[in-house]
């Protein structure tokens, strides 16, 4: 379920929606505009450090699941736009602990802020919150479902390096079933012509039939492979840790956690860009870090201008 509700006073000219809950909302046209605004934000950071764009706004950051990069880059983005902030950082420090519903929490937070960013362990919580909220809402990860702002960062990074988002030969691994980052990025890239996806990793963690059907319905070729050799002409490898916190059967996690790792020999001279939404746990050896095609830290650094662009655009200020 998607919410594109817009009230007259909140009509924003740059985006056809009020809240971002799913990467399904991110069409190639929107992404193109978005990249232009992100480039402008990156130039502003470089030239001025902070700009006055949101100095009349308050951003609410609700993080009910662990986060480092997403939370800090949203904070940094809000700071660089001179917005004020209010926080709730884990469920136990809020009235959730007392049994308050998500709906009631959002009704309260919308009175304290002009835009709400939320990470929550429950799949679908973003749609519920966006449906309730009178102010724009951003999904910063809803359980194993979606992570659309990460997809924007990932797409921006690939575009910066390759100059295109089409005709790419992409590997996804290693927990395509439960990684919300893989779900959101694959959905975004499936809208571009000529991309080919190879999903690799443990058999139990292959993408869901639903995701595969959606991706294939766009005409994107999707392959499941036990093993891949990055020297075989791949443009991008997008890898992610096994999502430990989402395993119902911990045996599957323990059995596979050490099995899937990119080592230096797998990556060096392959010409394949290595991306990872991070945190890196077992999936990439640290000996890969200084290779020119290891992009994950650069990718994480794009989080600030990307999230500045999104906040400004959703608040009609870009
Ligand atoms: C990802 C997430 O939270 O889904 N991290 C992030 O936001 N950069 C990936 C992960 O936790 O593995």
C-alpha cells in the first residue's frame, strides 16, 4: 500500500508524493531530478558547509532499530540545512514501552516537527505511519521490507562512477531474502533498460518469489547463481551482511555466516565496483578496502547530500 496523499498547503513542486515509503515511488524521472539536487547539495557542503534552507523547520528522527550511518547522516543533513531536530532513539526510551501504538506516536510527533524520519522493525510500519502523518514522512527502514533512502544513495553512487543506471551487469548477495537494501535497490534499477541481476548466496536466502516476479515483470533478466566470479564481466557487486536479527532459524545463519566473503583476489583487477550499505561484518575482507573499486565508504559518504536533497525536496524547499 502506498500513500501519495497531499494537502494543499503541503503541495511540493518537485515530487509527486508527500512521503517516501517505498522505492516503488522512485521513477527514473524523479531520480534524475533528485541527482541534480543532490549534486547541488554536495557543492553547497563543499563551498559553505551549512546553508539556511531549512532554518524554519524541525526534523523528527525516530530510530526504533539500531542505526549508525542512516541516523547520523540524517542528523548531519539536517544540521547542514540548519533545521532543528527532535529524537527518539529506541523503543524502550519511548512510550512504546508503555504500550502506546505507532499511530498515536505519529499523531504526537507530527505536532512537534515538520517532517518525520522513522526506522522501525515492523514490515509495513512505514505505510501505517505515512498514512497517519499530516507532515511528510520518510521510511528509514521498515524491518526486512524496504530502505528507499539507501537505494537513492546506492543509485547515486553507481551513477557517479558509471555515468548510467542502465545496461549494467549486477551481482546481489548474500541475503537477498531479508536485506531491505537489496530489495529497494533492485526495484529501483529494474526500471532501467538492459540491466541483468545475478543473485548469489545461501539457497535459503534467495530473493522471494514476489520480488523476483516483480523484477522480471519489468523485463529485467534475473539469475540465481551458487557462485559468481567477479572477473566475468560484472559492473557492480552489491553485497550485504546476513541479516542476523531477522533469522527465525538461527541455524541457517550460523551455518552460512562465514561462507560468503569477498577476498582481495576476488575483487582485484575485476573492474567490478564493490558496494555495501554497511555495516560490513563477514561479507568483505578488510584487505579489499584499499582497492580502487572498493566503493563502500565513499557510498556511505554520499548519505549526507542525498538526505539533504530528500529533506529539502519533501519540504518543498529545494
Ligand atoms: C542497512 C540497513 O539497516 O538495512 N544499513 C544501513 O542503513 N546502511 C544494512 C544492514 O543493516 O545490513
